[in-house]
C-alpha cells in the first residue's frame, strides 16, 4: 500500500487524512493542513527550520514521514500562543530582538520549548549547545540566546507564582 | 526532496517485524531513527520497495547493567544514552561521543542500532564500539546470533547483518578498574560528521603497564578502522610518550582517508596523528586515576 490513513493530533486537534506513505511530515503540516509557520530551510536535516514537537520531543520534520506521526501529538509554532497572548518564548524573541528575517524563528522557538522543559534554568553554554541544530542565516545568535534566557526567567517566575 | 514511493509496514511486535523482513528480504529496509535512511532515500541512494518501521518495538529501548556487561537495546535513542547514569558512570568513552553526534533534534530520534547497522565509516559509534570490544546481537528468522564488533564492518556501508536480521542489542563489557577512554573528533562545524575521529580505550595494572588497548578511527578509511598494530604497541608499554607517539604514527600511516570537502589526505593524516595523541594521553591519564 502506497497510501495510508493517518490521524495526527496537531496543536490538540485531530486531523485524519489519507496520505502517500512517502509524504514528509513537514509537507503534511504545511500543504495538507495549511499551517505554514513550520518552515523548510535545507530539506537535509541540517538547519532546524522545520523543528516541531512530536510527542513533546523536538524533531526535524523534514526527516520524518507523516505516517510515523500516526496517532501522535504534534505541536507547531501555531500552537504556542494562548489566543492573543504570546508564549513566554515568543515574548522573549519579541523583547530581545531574537529575530531579523524570522525564517529560523519558528524552529528556534520549538527547539527552545523542549530545551526549557528539560532544563528550566540553562546556562548560556547549555543554550548554545541546545540550539546547535538550528541555523540562523541572519546570524542573530546573540539575541536568540538572550531571548531564551528571557523566557527561562519569565517561565520560572510564572511557575513560582502559580 | 521527496523519497521514492514504498509500501509502509509498522509491525507491533518483533515476531511480526521479523516475518515481514523474511518475506521481503532485500526489497525491504528497516526504519528506526530514519536520520540516515530518509536522507539517502531523498537522494535516491536507497530505493526500498518496502519500509519496515520498527519504532513501535519499544522493548528494544533499554540500557541495563548485569554481571559486568552493559546491555543496550538496538532501538535505544541517542538522547536516552545521553541521559543515562549508567553510561556516564561506566562508559566515559561513550558519554564523550554522544554530544558530538549530530544535534539535539537528530539525537531525539536517531538510534545506536541504526548508527551501527548503517555501516557508515563517518558515523561515530562504530569506532567507539571497536575500541570497547562490543558484541552485536542480531535476530533473524532462525533466531539470535552474536557478532563480535571486529567482524561486523565488512565493506563500505556493508555490515555482517543479513537483510532479514534486526540488530536487537549491543553488549559492552564494563572496563575494569584502572581503565580510561576518550574520543576526539575534529568537525568543520558543530553537528557535522568528523573530518577525523579517534576512539581510545586503555587499561593499566598497578605498575602502570598497559594490559589492554582499543584504538579505532572514524571517517578516514572505507570502513570504521581498528588500528590493531597500534593497539599491539600500546599493550605492555607504560603508555609513555614514546609508545603513544608510535601508536599515533601507525594510526596516521595505516588509515586510508579520501580527498574530499572535509580536507586533503595529508591534512586528515596529520589530524589523525594529533587526535590519536590526545585521545591516548587523556585515556591514559584517566586510567592512572
Ligand atoms: C544532520 C545530521 C548529522 C549527523 N551527524 C552525525 C554525526 O556527527 N555522527 C554520527 O555518528 N551520526 C550522525 N548522523 C547520523 C545519525 O546518527 C543517524 O541517525 C544514524 O546514523 C542512523 O541511525 P537511525 O536510527 O537514524 O537509522 P535509520 O536511518 O533508520 O537506518 C539506517 C540504516 O540502518 C538500518 N537499520 C536501522 N536500524 C536497524 C536495526 N535495529 N537493525 C538492522 N538494521 C537497522 C536501516 O535499514 C538503514 O539501512 C547525522 C545525521 C544527520 C541527519
Ligand atoms: S528543513 Fe528540516 S532541518 Fe532544514
Ligand atoms: S532571523 Fe533570519 S534566519 Fe534567523
């Protein structure tokens, strides 16, 4: 069978579609679901622009088949904000000028989401290693690191007051 | 780039996976982390008619220590190894290589079994496993068999695995007291494959004499290269400057790197020489305690 019916839960909503088995997850998200926040930079698993969360783990969706996501939870950049309210990581990128052209930003944010989930208080070095699979063609790493530090601080303050 | 079309199978048990592989033989490819296979399919370097996705076989994801041996399931992800206390405490050589393999997203999916089964001389685990003297367990339609790592890498991208076999386990003897290991990798940028990589593992006795040595190289030969003649020089020596110099010289002369985007033959040999010195010095210092 060269096609398969799959159900993928994207940002909490189940989507059932018949897809070609060779369809890449990033194309399923962008073309079948029309969610174009997830970018394709290199298509060779190098740049990280296509990073999403699959069952909470950050992965490069240009190197995963859509059929591999059957029955799983996918989180994309569209799932980060709470209505009109930015996620703290988005706020960090906004406040600290963490983006220039913005092409790498969705991938950076999704990667930062798992990084901060596992390590809520990362050192600068841990952040730099943590985003080592994400390239910023505008080379804005300095402010990307600051943006993630901003988010770490904000998220831990929120966790304390909650 | 989109991979060529294939039939997709997602077995839920090992038996089911083995029977699919038995049925399709050479026409099938196992998919684990997919981070070598999918890129190769995009480039049409692999065009399997059937994909057998073994990711549901979570019983193959484990790290255990029993009677002086570390047992690692074939489907264990790099990230699980990175987060394992057993690996950090028992196998410093493996802990050192993990953060140097690809990047965090790739390590979230990539498996140690796939890394070895792919037979890519540019992958980092093969040299480490050669230095540690690991054993590979393969399961096929006729049952299980063990393959010593020294007999595992047969040719360029070719291992001793049959198409219908699954690499189910890696067994690594826990190095005894007085051991040390180190991996040195030169890369063009973080996350890249090695320009050259060196894995060294040594054990010394009370007098400081070396009783066993493992030395192997990444990406400078058509297969992961075990430097047997270098190991022979080290065993019995005090791991002093002279012995290390001699072993490093042998490593750099006997490897057979190619001239490519990562550098010229001379450059790679020079890097092997220096990386071998450093790996052996660090391994020896650790072993002496
Ligand atoms: C951007 C990038 C950078 C990378 N950098 C590095 C690096 O620096 N160092 C490094 O070592 N690796 C690197 N890799 C390779 C990565 O570690 C691969 O994922 C790994 O080589 C293969 O593991 P996998 O689980 O993804 O296997 P897959 O891609 O799923 O499979 C690889 C091959 O092995 C076979 N196979 C897989 N599992 C089994 C099994 N259990 N039994 C039998 N056969 C099996 C498959 O059929 C296939 O032929 C990189 C990959 C990418 C995409
Ligand atoms: S598009 Fe997936 S890593 Fe670059
Ligand atoms: S902001 Fe332009 S690529 Fe990162």
